[in-house]
């Protein structure tokens, strides 16, 4: 995947090995970057933003139960 790629909530969920609801809660609580809304029902994240978030979480060791995630 290139750094200009965008991924859906389903793909983010698989990448982080968490439920979609968890991602939505993290966004609501300010613990995860907000998505880019395509319309009322669809949203996407920049892969680079997610990649940076994962690196930051691993660096600060605040990464919630997912220390060994491999980026695609």
C-alpha cells in the first residue's frame, strides 16, 4: 500500500485487530485520528496517518494490547 492510499473502517479494524466499534469510540474519545468523511455513511483514513499513529503508539508504549502489528 502506498502512503497516499486510503483505507476504510473495515480495513483499519483488520489492521489494528480491533472491532469497528472500538475504532469509533477511540475517535470519539480523541484517542485515534478522525476519518475523512465521504458522505453520511462512509469514511476513510489516510494510510500514512494510520501508519504514523501506530508508530507513535509503539514509541510511547500506549498501544492498547496490539504491540506486534505489522503494517501491510
